[in-house]
C-alpha cells in the first residue's frame, strides 16, 4: 500500500529500530500501564505499548479508556494498541488514538480471553483473514502513523495461519507483525510453537517479532536461532523482572551481566509501588500491584511468608516499612 512520504519515513525508522535486534515489552492487560512502561523503557525495552484499548471506548471518550491511552515522553517510542472487530470503528479509534501523539498504532489480533473473542475481537479475527485485512486497511488509511499487528499462531492447532496472516498484513501496509507462538485455544498453556513463527518470518520481507516463553538470555537466544525473528517481544517474563531487557542486551552484545541484587529488587519494587499509587490512589494502587509485587520477590529468602504479610497490607507506608524491615533482616 502506498503511504505518504512522511508516513513511509516513520515506518522505516520503526523498522530500523526492531531490525537492530534485542527485546521489547509486550502489551499486557492490567500490566503495561504508565508506571510499568516507564520502568521497562528505563531498563532497555526497545519500545513499549499500552494495554489493549477498546476502539469504541476511546472514540466515546470514556475516562477510564482515555486514561489507559495516556503516556509521557519518557515512554517513547510508544504504540497505542487497539482492539475491535468493526473496520469503521477501528478506523475511528485509530484517529482518536493518533490525536494523542503516539509513535505507532498497534492492532490486537492476539488476545485470547473470552470477553474479547466473543465479540469477534482479538485472536478471534484470525478465523477470518478477510476481516483482519479490512481492519488493517481501514486503520492504515485512517492515520498518518505506522500501523503494526500483534497476532497468535492461529485459532487452534488445526489452523496455524500466522504465516498467511503475516503475508496479508504485509500487503496491507503494516510496519511489522509480532507473532505469539501459541494458538488461541492454548491460551497461556503449553509451549510456544517456534516453527510457526519461523514460517511467518520466512513468508514476509517486513520485520517479524517473536513472542512466547522468553524469560532470560538463553531463551531469547533459542527464540532468535529457531525463528530468525528481528526482535523478541517479552510479556510475562518481564513482570517482576524488568531487568530482563538489560540481561538480553548483555547476552546479545557479549557483555558481562550481573543480575539484580536483593537491594535492587526492593528499591525498584518500592519505586514501582509509589508510582502506581501516585497514578491510581493508595488502596487501588496497592491492590492492583499485588501480583507484580509478588513476582518482584520471587526467589528471595523467605519470600512466601513475606508475600502473605504484604498481601494483608493496604497502606503504602506499611508496605514500605515491611520491605525495609525485611531488607535489614536479610543484611544482618
């Protein structure tokens, strides 16, 4: 698809970013809010993307939805991810998103949860490549920003159509495609199929990003070697461990890597919590942060008991005091 010179220049800059190799944070519902995105960019994520956002909700100006799309300059390069199953509504949502000034618009064809797929959004679209194409073309025509796509390997094991979907998306003008190696039927179980990611990589000339089961430097290397992807996209492996982006960059460039110390974990956990509380308020921020708090503590001495105590607390000052007490006792 022909683009304006300005749009084509933006597309080429975005492609160059991911072709350089490395890792980026995947969009995750309930996770990739502003505090988390800021941390991931600081830790070396190539770019960040918002949680998936309803195109209809954004057009209607719902406060909660607009808050999900808000970002600051420290997060760039940043994409706003949209979901929906109606091409016209997705185009309108893309225009509303573009007005906020992101670097690109990402289309979600990967979400497997029922509340999204039952309205034909997310990975449900992979059962209808014609609909996917109409959505992509409508969004691409609506904005002067690069458009990218996140998809699954297919709907189920009998329909691993990510390579065909990638070819269609390339013809429709996207800057890149990101492929999660699981089907919608798998949800988050089993293993990512690296073979279907490789077939998607081989099917197109545009960058292909691989997603699934990358949790450290060696698993990043396995993904790259097995699939030939330009960049790896990391979801659950970054929750509680945003240092993974620095680890992968060290692995990729052959530099020594020292993992986070106990002090590093406690310091970042507290900073992340305080940013979350500043965004959402004390009680809501603490409750929403509990899962991530738990994962920051993974593998530390006495983590199970510490989690149980932390989860009973609802005041930031109490959480901070408990963590500082734990730090002191660990150092004794």
